[in-house]
């Protein structure tokens, strides 16, 4: 992230009034607003220790040349703010022109000032317009492909518990065949949280798990109060009665189970509570959950693998190792949404997969989809950053030229792997 003072140089801005000057932020108090000094405030008010080496050198030179000029905070703060606005205005116009020039053809030019609120949104629009081809990438819905079959973790745990206690097979979202769907007399298709098929010629059974806050149970709402789903409790109750009637006409007996009743049972039944605790909170697959960093054994303060090098005082010591994590596999285990490529690497590093709950699989995929876009953007970033200090050799142009050539060659080779 560039500082405002760095924008003129990075973007080669041509500002007639000059770039960003220095301002004594330490002097910026209401009591000093109308005080007129014969010279500039003391250097300490400019916080020179917070400046970089080059910036501080420029400040000291500027301060020595202007220290005897009169200073009034009320006047200088206006000028300073105008400088900020001026630089930002020039930078935005340059950014707009830059994206125009980046377009692969005139018809694909995108006005980022009109269509984008952030740099991130401008970049993704540029990628979609100029690089992404039609039907080249699958667009996953924000909440995955299960937005209409969403089921809470506690509901799934309860259905597992009920199946465990009754020894009955209950079809639900995590079953191989998924949720039971029933076409009822009004033509609608109802999805059942849990479904028990009769084995003795009686009624089939539907287990309907109802969240109190969403469906408006009397433990939380009066009849005409609005629930989380935007409907009144009375309306939700009428819809539930209608659902029960439609299922009954289809030969299915409905058993409503309210969340508050399950929570009460959990408090009174230790066996049920232990059973719930052992079950992972698995729900529908949400691809965004894959944006994580790494996993740690949350209840453990030591790291695994004896002999693993310890980093202390900026050095690694292989002589001293960590203790083994004392927890069992089921205590150390964790549930994660992970991209296949990352999972393959984890398996190579010694991780084990004990159970797979859900998979999104595409027959066709590519590891070069973003390459042209990233290469172009990386080129712009390198050009804006200028030559690194490691290649600058004052007074030795031959060595400096050779270092620049080597850097260009190395950068060009590395870009092929992006």
C-alpha cells in the first residue's frame, strides 16, 4: 500500500502545484490554530523519526531552507488538505487512464471511477471483461448450491441422536440420497428434515426440526410479533399446520421438534450431551470456508514432532525438539473445507483424511486461468515500484547496468511460473 506522498512518483503524476509537503501533526491542536510563529514549529512536531531514510533527508533539507518562514496553523492546514485532495484527484485520473490503456481492445475499456468503488472491484471487473472467456469459469452461488436446503448443525445432530436411540434409519441431508422430497396435493415439493419409512405398513414419519427464533415458537414470540424470517409467529404457525395437513394427505405423519425442547433435553441428559459434543458441526458445503490459514490443536500449547527445530533469537536450533501433542487423534482431529490442491499437499506432509462429507468436483479445470492477468498486473506493480535499492550503485554505472540486466532476466524467468 503506497503512502499518499509516494503516489506522485509511483504514478508519474504531473502536478503543477507540487507534491505533498511536510506538516507538523504534533502541533495540530485547537489552542495553536490562530498562533502565528515567526518560523516553522520545532522539528519534533513533524515526527522525523517516523520517516524513512530518503523522506527524512528530504525533510531536513526542506526544513533548513524554510525554517525562518512565518507559520500559522489555520492557513497551513488548509493548504495541506488541498494538497492531499489535489494528489488524490490526479491519481484517480491517472488510474482511470491506466485502466483504459490496459484494455485489450477499445470496446472493452472500463471506467473504474464510474463502475467501481474499490481497487479490488476495479481489478475483478478488468479481469472479467478483458481476460475471462464465456463459460470458462463456474460461478458458485454465495452460499454454495444448498441455499434452499440449508439445515442447522443442531438439527442434524438431533437426527443422528434420534437414529442412535431408536435404532431407526432416518433419511436426512447427510444421507447418501439426501433429504426426502415429497410432492403434495397443492403441487409443491416439500423437503423433510428427517424421514422414517414405515416397515410394517403404518404411517411414514417426518421429523420437522424447528428453530424457535426462525419459526416463531411461543417461548420467544407472541402471536403477532415478527420473527427472524420476517413473518409473524401466528403466520408461521398457520404455515406449519398447513404443512402438517399436506404431509398427512400424502400418508406421512409429522413430528414437530422445537429447538428449545432439544436444548432442555441436552441439559437434563448427559448421555445426549456427550453424543452431541462428539459429532462435528457439519452442514452444507460453503466454498468460502476454504479461505483459512492453518489449523492448530486449540487445547494444546506444545507442537508435534520431536526434534522439530525451535526458532529462538532469530536462529533455528535442531538440538532441542518439542514434545508430542498429548491428545488422541479424535481430540486433535478437525473438520475443514479445503481445496484439492492444498489437501494433496497436506497428505504429503503426513496429514490423514478420516472422513469425507461433501465434494464439489469439476471434470475440467485449469491452473493458468489467472496467469495473463497476474502477469500484466505484476508488471505494472514492478514498474511503479521502480528499481530496488539493491541494484543502485552510485558512481558505478557499469555495475548498476549489469545488475539491472540481471534483475530483468530473473524477473522475466520468474514471470513464466506465475
